[in-house]
C-alpha cells in the first residue's frame, strides 16, 4: 500500500471516530502499525463505550452483517482484531474509490 493511501486511510479513521490527531501515532508507515494502534482504540471502546463504537462503524459504513458475524462467532480475544480489520478494509475501499474518481 502506498504511503498516500495509508495516510488518507488514517485521516478517515480519525475523522470517523471523532479522534484527536494524536490519538493515533504520527508517522504510521505500515498497515500493521495502523492495525496495532486502531486495535487499542477498538478494544477500549468494546469494553467501555460500545455505543460510540457502533456509531463509528455506522459512520464508516461497515457492513452490519459482518459486524454481527464477528460478534457472534469470533473468539472473545479476537473480536477487536476482526473489527479493526473490517474498519481498515472499508476505509481503504473509500480511499481507493475517491482516488479513482478524482483522477478521472
């Protein structure tokens, strides 16, 4: 993934979660770094503010069916990982779509 796509994806996540810019580390250069940082936020919200997490997932437009499947089928320790993957996947799709149509 290009650094530009990663930076745009990170900015979308910050916007959609209503985060401060410093809630995710600056200079994220790899998708794995973004996953680790976002997983901490998702884990926190799962434990302490599920309504805020669900609102963010709605805002991001993560498939409700996919979220329900993760919540029903994933091992408790893997739920945050799976939701984090869904978030990044969807935000990346939006970035790629925007870049595609911006260049036309």
